[in-house]
């Protein structure tokens, strides 16, 4: 029975889009952490000091000793409700995001938004006198900042898309994003001040990403390059591929050429879908350029 469950979960992960895979990762990390904490409590021990190593500290000195926390914190959660609300937002807006952007953009912005949220939290706690007494013992965890980056980037690209809210009825996505950010602004001196500050940082990162992409600058490119480099270290070595000549005399492997070609085709399909739904005037300058280039091939 256990093996069947594992196989079902593995199959669901493999069949799911990138949004679902990130949800699987977040849930898996939460379950592992909770099980470990339960086991340690049975022996009257606590894993809090260990968990703190993977959470973002407000103290810059502490962060320098655990820089990996800038990444690990955005996959950890402090409770079931914390996880549930973040994953509901990620599921709802992550799938909308994938209609407006590519899977690579999702991967890159989740990490970029999480980094933006963490840095905003750290800077705020070290600049404003209000937080002076909290710096040395404050830690932050959760995917909220990364999720808010996904939400605001989606709202930027699809501002008039209407979402159905419980009790509130229909609302345009741009207004929902503004309301979420406005609530966080009002609560930055509350008991969860760090979380609300991080939300603002993530939201601003998402907006800046969407605006920059519209201008032809992809802020996630460096993150995707790092991810690709790390993945290549753990990929099995293959025979040296044949080389292909492309425009400008540049050499490119068959593998890289086919991967790039598939990604370009997926991007064109997404733009065509958007063209059908929203019309040519709602395409970004970059999308119009890509569509024009594709029509000339």
C-alpha cells in the first residue's frame, strides 16, 4: 500500500505542470519537517535550532554563516494553515501565470521573488529603529514572498482577468493584487511584521520582473543559468554531441539546438493562445517581436 501511494505521488509529480511540482516540493518539505519534530518531541527534544539554520535570519552576521537560508526558507512553513493558504494562492495564480509566461519564468520568478522578499525583510529590520530589539532573534520562513511575486506579475500581464472570491464575488486581478499589498502595508508593525514586509518585497519583485520583461529584459536569466549549471553537474555524462552551425558562425550542439527549438515553439504557442483570447493589441512588445520573427522563418 505504501509503495502504491509513493508511486501515485511520483506519477502526479511527473505529470503535473511546474506549478504543481513546486506545490509538491513545499508539501513534502513540510511533512518531513513535521514528522522529524514529532519524533524529537517524543524524546523531549526540539529541532528548532536546526530549523533556524534553514530560515532567513534578520541578523546580517547570522545570515553570513548560513547563506543557503536565502533559498531554503521559501520552501518551509510554520504550520498547516500557513502552508495551506500559500499553496492555494500558488495553485490559483501559478496556473494563471503559466498562461501568460513560460515555465522557465515561473521557476526563475519563484526564486527571484523569494530572494527579493528575504532581502526586503533583512534591510527593513536593520534600518528601521522599530525593529532594533528584534534583529538578533528574528527568523522568517514561508513561500509567501515568492507567491506574491507570482501574483503581481500575473496581475501586471492580465490586469482585467476576473477572479471569483469567496463572499466578495468577482474582482479584477489588478485590484486583488493592490488589496493584498495594501493590507501588508497596514500590518508592517504587527506581530508578523517580518512576514508582511517580505510580502511587499516579493510583490515589488514580481512587478519589476513583469515590467522589465515587457521592455525586453529578463531578470530571471541569471537564476536560470545557475539552475542549469547545477543540473548539468548531476546529469549523466553523454557522448560529445555533434556540432551544428547557426547564424553568425556560432557552434551549437544538437541537444542544445533541439532544446532551444522546443522552448521557442512552446513560447510561440503560448503567444498564439493569448492572441486568440485577448487580441493583438494586448500582446507585449516582446511578444509581437517574437511572433513577427516566427512568421519570417
